[in-house]
C-alpha cells in the first residue's frame, strides 16, 4: 500500500533540495566565522576593483585638465582626500556585507534545520513499517 504521507514528505524534500541546492547546502559546509570572513574578503576584493575602475575612468576623462594643472601640493591633498573617501566607503561597504552575510548564514542554517527535521520525520515513517 502506498503511504501518501511518505510520498508527500519525499516530494517536499526533493523540491527543497532542488530549490535551495546553491544557497542552503553550500553554507552548511562552513562554520559561521569562516563563511562570513569569506564573504567579507570577497566584498573587499569587489570594492577595491570597483574603486580602481572608477579611478581609472576618472583619469581617462579628466586627463587633459590633470596634466595642465599639475602641482605637488595639490596632488598630495587630493590623494589624502581620496584615501579618506576610499577608507570610509570601504568601512560602510564591509559593515553592510557583514550584515548581509550574517542574515544569509542564519537563514541557511534555519533552512537546514527544517530539512533535517523533515528527514527525521521521513526516517521515523520508514522505521514504523
């Protein structure tokens, strides 16, 4: 006799696995600290690359004006201002990345608990035979 509840549980588990394969199950391979640090390092690399590209684009579009008005004291002032903007933007971006990574990790762990609960329920159904 076919047990409809077992089939429902197996179907729910298969659908959950298919939908959340990339998010929930990959997070399960990491400790919380390792996952968050990996996300922060990725955010740092993305931020540096973005700022570098923006700086290169600025140099390309303003090259003529920059070469005509070069002076050493002005360059040092501009570099100090740019480094301050870079560091403050980096801090804000890393805080946002930390919050997002923490929420994603928490949601994934909650999803894994739900998945494990359904697996245990299915296992109990098979033990009852």
